């Protein structure tokens, strides 16, 4: 059965407290999706974000961002005697700094009312939880400075486990543990409700973790670092049509020899944890399982890097052996060597097709130069693309004429252009068609989620102001969505 999904970040949900969360609005969203015939909710990564608020550069690959904790759910659990008045922040955008500052006193008040039980003790006893809680407490102590800039003995705590480091921080460590426990409780409620409505959840993880993450701080041996803990090589992509000097991301490179020696435990634990949260897991920059661009840390650009082969088959063999039922999605966009596609197809992973990239003029006509395969997910766009309306507005008049003709031949000639492109995606052979909510709402540049190569506002800030337009537009698309399901 062919299915349809909607892409929207948790932060983009509406509500009175400045950012979307895992409360009743998430439940309402699930009801709206299920009632519209949609079978998949694709999310952005859920981890705690830092500078730039990018969900692809987080402090942890497992921890959840406390920003997403529902104050109403804490109130319903008896941890808050009252709820704050609506914060009164501007609708339609997330002001991350303001929201965090306004929510923080209420989260601490909930922690003060919390009484640990056996389930909490079992959660807190997990190694990754303790590591993250100590990491977060130390980051707070050092005013969010990168762990590489902490003084000793704090920066080396994972290696020494020096009790003197944590002696004065146990209250903050307990608070950080509480936040993660509540995140898991609230997420599990959302996940279980989604499943009860027949909805699958699709998570998204970056291939690399950030240098300022608990994974690097507590697992230096898994990365190519010097004796001081600083990267000797970093990740990125080489120069291309879009960038004469390439992209220098700054993430540390994995020490694949070390990972191989312990049976790729890092990847098994990372993906295994994601499997408890999501039904499908999209791996961003999947091509690095085949070959990755290795840049000397001293190089100020990505120009002096080199392609290095990665043990993709060995890693994926191990994942599928250790994690029954695993469902991965390969982000396979861009100019790739054939071996990347062979790796994808060996494991029968669905890849991605983005209509904004594949609809190309050929002479007097428009052609879809992408494959129309069943084992594929077709998108109108992703979080990194212009919205469909923004993209169409930027096209030349000649291209727009060809596109309208191309769609008319296929019986698609009414409604806003974003909806026509959605219907084109829905008509494909792909097993799954995913549409950003911004395209459902046929919004323009003001609703773009992220512009690659830029940092800060307005990236990651777009948010629904209310439900009315979403309900109306999903109702318009519902017949085509249901027809796709057959």
C-alpha cells in the first residue's frame, strides 16, 4: 500500500508557550493526520540544541530537548499546581532563547515536586543518562561553553569519574535526569497514541555527531582526536557547483578501526535507541557509510580533504543482525558514486527523490529526470529546501509555463501550485510521498525552515499560529491522499 506523510518539527506545533511541545497539541496533530488519511509523521531530530538552534547539531544523540516538554502534561501529572498564563510571544515563530528562559522556572518547580520511584531509578541507572546529566550540569556550570574549553578535572570526568567533580552538582544532575525522564514519558505517550491511530513516526538523525556533544566528551576513543580531545580530522563535503571551497562542517570523524574492534557498538546503541522512539529512521548523509570526505582539522576550508572508504556493509550487517525489525531510510541526494546506490539497494533501503530537483526543462518540454521507483520516498521538498511556493515564484516565466503544461497533461491543473506539486508526488509509484506542512499550507519564503550554509534566525523558527488553515488545506488534499492508499 502506498502511503503519505507530512514533515513537521515538534517545535512547529502551535500552543500558548512559545514553541510546540509533546502535549495535547501533538495529540490533536496526530488526530488531524489520521483523519486526513496520512500514515506517517516525519519529524526533525529531537535532541537538545545549542548555538544556532539546529536540530542537526545537538548536545546529545539520545537526549531529548527539554524545550519540548509540555507544561500542561506536567500539571496533569501533579507536578505543577498551576499553569502559567500564555507567554504572549509572537505567533508563528519560535524565539528559542525567550522560550527557554520562560519555561525554565516552571520545569524547576516541577522537579521540586517530583518524587522518584522504581521506574525513575531504573531509568537514571542507564549509563548514557548519567553521562548526559553530568554533561548538561557541567555545561550549565560553565555557561554553556564547549567541553573542550572547560578546566580540568571537569573536561576529563568521563575518563576519571572523579567524585569531586560532581559533589557540588548532584542537585543539577538530578534536575537534568528528571528532564530526560519526563521527556521519555511524554514521548512514549505521543508515540503510543500515534500507533493507536495507525500512524507511523519517522525520525531523522545526522550521520555525524557534534564535537560539543556528550558522545564525544564521554567517548573520545570513538573519534579521531588528539591527546587534548580536539579533532585531527573533520567532516564535510568537497568543492562543487554550489561552493568553490566545499563545506567544512566541523564534526569529528569516526575512528572506524576502533569502532570495528568493538563490533560497532556505538552505532548499534545509537540506532537501537532511535528504534525505541521511531518506526522509521532516516539517516542524513547516508553516503558516508560508503565514502566520507576527510578534512585535516588545520585546513580552513574543505578543499584539502580526501575521499575515504567506510565499512558500510559491515556496519549495516551488524545493525540488521542486532536490531530485528529495523527500518532505515537513506538520504541519497546529490551527486553520488554508483557504489552508494549499490549499498542502499543491497539492504533494500528506500532512497529520496525531491521534485524541486528532478523537474528539468528538456528542449520545449519539462521532464522528470528522477527515477519513479516503488522503493523510494518522493518529496515536494525537505526542511533544507525552499517551500514549493517560494521555489515556483523564483522560477523563470518560461519554466513556469512548461511546468503548468507538464502538470496539465497529467490532469493536474487547479489549485495553488504547491498543491499541484503535492498531487504530482501523490501520483508517483513511490511507496511513500512526504510533504512539508508548509507546502500543504502553500506558504512562501516566510515559512522556510532552513537555508543551508546560514546560521541563526530565521532558521528553525517557523511555527503554526493555529489549526484553521491546516485543517482546511488537509481537507482539500484528503481525497487525493485516500486515493493513493487505494
